[in-house]
C-alpha cells in the first residue's frame, strides 16, 4: 500500500506488477490499393498472431499508390494527388482529414517515420522533394530537404529512431538502385547510403531498430528478392532470402521483430497473401495470412516498427 503521502515503496511496486496492464500487441494497417478497382479498405493484423486480416475501417475515398507513416498512436496515409488522412491505432474506424502534401502528385510516395515525424519523398512525378509532418498534430506538410536525385516510384522505410531510408525508383526512364537516408528528427538533404543489388522500382521495406529489409519490386519483371542493410552504418545490401512469390508494390510493415510484405502485383494477378519474416535472421518468407481483399499499391504502417524510440 502507499504511505500517507501516496508514495509506493519499491517492494510494494514489485509485488503488484502482475496487476499492471500490459501494453497491447503491435498491429499493422494496410490501406487502399487496387483490387480490380481502387479500394478504400483499411485492413488490420495483429503482428504477433498469424491470421487473416480483419476490417479496420475505410479511407475517405478509394485510392491507389497509398503511402503510410505512423507512431505508437496514430497512422497517417497519403492518398490521391496530395491528400493526407489519419486513424488512431487503438480505435477501429474510418480515416479523418489530416492536411495536404505539396508534391505535384504524391500518389506512390515513399515514406518513413519516427515517433514524432513522418517524411514523404517523391511520388508519381519525378521530384527530389522530401516533406514532413508532425504525426501527433494535423496540418499541411513542411519542406524537409532534397533527396539525392529526382525520381518516382521509389520505396521507403523507417530505419531506426534516427534514420529513415529511401530506395530505388525511376529517373528519366532509367531505373535506379540508390539507397539514401535522412534523420527524420532534423531537416536537411538526404545522403547516400549504398546500393541495392539491382535497379528496381516499386520496392517496399520493413525494419527493426537495427535492420531494414527491402523486398520485391520490378526490375524488368516483378522479383522475389529480399535484401537488408544494417541501418546504423552505410553500405550496400546483403541477401536476406526470397518472398513466397515474385511481387511488386507489396507494402511493408513490422514490429521490432516481425516484418510483413502484404499483397502486391505478381505480373499477372494481384496477390492477397501476407508474407512474414523474422527480421533479425535471414531466410525465406512464410505465409502469415491473407488481406481481406487481394490488391497492390496499398499503404502499410504499424505502431511497433523499429523507427519508434
């Protein structure tokens, strides 16, 4: 019991720890995409439990090329030409307007985040602009700096609490293999990190606090390759393993231990399968479950990824 000043002794705190509430397990959300036509669906999966996705709510409109950033409490999705909208992880429901990006066309924007900021780079138009938002508030995006080169159709992932990565894309009709990085907590231009094993567009990524894994994408056709970097250093990728199918535009999401690549386009048909990996090891992906609707170019984000402090 607490003393007369309302202070608990350490021994009493330890005795009562079993009565303290445990934090909820991390969840991942997958929003929008094309499932034969553009969709507004937001799916939810509990990262620790292999199972099919369940309905969470809806975006305010159907959209393809959705990007996602998030912290422990809120997910923000880029949708359409420059629209941002958000949901609270703890409460299933429909998205609410957040503000706007100023990119020419932010659909297919690459994205990364830490606990405070979400950052978006390029999109469907060739640009080198990086913008950021403060996730806990609402409002329009602010200029962050420039990426290492103009491109479109690239990928992004949070790397750790002080680094976010952007990779791949297409510049003037030529596909690139460059990986760049920023510190989301500050502003400034991106710096060169290293290279992927091949130039590709529409790759996607997931991460722990120590590793970022890049999966899928299109070289001349969709590929099943996964490769990783150690985020605290710089350098080229190392082979991780293979996805269960050749996939492009399959968004990543993760806890600090488990990573996902969900849905995607196989080159002939959409895929609704959720590929799962253990980020700390290497190896091929396993089947986790299925999205509620098979689709590609959807946005993925979680409240437990390695970019959170």
